[in-house]
């Protein structure tokens, strides 16, 4: 119990039902982090450090997504709708695979925290930032089954979006249980279960944000720009010719 209270920065003992719910979500979050660490460890052992090309494209795509996240419309009840800010991040994960995509997603999540640095407790921080955007690692899992057809990109984006919704849903439950929400959405005296409140709250801004992302992806796929961008990222760098032997031949 003390470990959970420390992790949640809790100073007061909540109701038993809240404790059980928070413990469950904590276990899920820690399990996901453990999977992330294992995947990264295995990948590093097999392939070594990331190459310069993937690092460069990762930095560019994360930066592009971060800049686009400032072009936003703040919703009345919270959350914001951006100008397809997740598309550059998605393109990178789709092109370079789940491990590198996961790293980019975690970095982007941390940048989102820097952009609006506020959190209720440690668990909510993990759910709303690193874990929510780490789901971009799912971007390319449908490439082989769909043989790189357009459906692969749309299914990958949908998987990423669903993962993010789940993370924000759990985070919202923690907010509701902690009494950190007002009656601005449903009106005074509303009696909704925490999961219902969190789902409705998050979908009010995530649905339009995702609709813009899918529309942007549709434009890229329809104009063939998507394959061009992914191909450019995956194209190996030209190798320099081997240096000639400096010793002069007789």
C-alpha cells in the first residue's frame, strides 16, 4: 500500500473502491512500461544503436508534430483539436517500425508534457503522456498483412488512436475518482460513472482531432505522397566508395 501511495503522490487515504481501481490501472501501466523496456533491451542487443538516418528523421518528424500541436483549437470543456499534429509522428513509426516508433512516441509525449506541464499524480502523468503516444508503435503492424496497401496505413492509424483513447480513458477515471472534475459538461447534480464521464469528456476533443488526422492521411494516400515519403525515409543512404590503398603501387 505505501508503494502505491508514494507512486500516486497521495496524502490522504481514498475510499476502498477508488484504491482498488487505481491499483488495477497502476498494474496495467507498469506492465506496459515493462514490455517497453524489454522490447528496447532486446532490440538494442540485436541491432545496436540507432543509425544516423533514423535518428535524423525521428528528430524531424517529432519536431514537426510538436510544432503542429501548437496550431490548435481549445475545446470548451478541455482538450484541444490540432492540425493533424500526429501525422508526422505516425509516418516515422510506419516507416521505421515499432521499436523506433515507440521511442519517438515516448519523446513526443514528454514534449507534450513540457508544452503544458501539469499533472495530478505519477500514474496520470504516465497515462496521459508517455504511454498515450507510445501507442504510435502500432502504426506499422499492418504493413505485412495488407502488403503495404492503403488499408495498412489506415488500420495502423486507427490502432494508434484506439491505444491513445484507452490511456486517456484510464487517466480520466483517476481524475474523476479524485474529485478533480466539475459539472460543466453534464450540469449540476449529474451522476455518471467515472468511466462514462471520462469517455465522453475525452471523445469530445479526440473524435474531431482524429477526424482531421484521417482526412490528412487520406489526402496523402490519395495523392501518392504517402508512399513517396515513406520510401524516402526507408531509402538507404548511398555508400561511399572504398578508399584506395594509400600505398602507391609499383
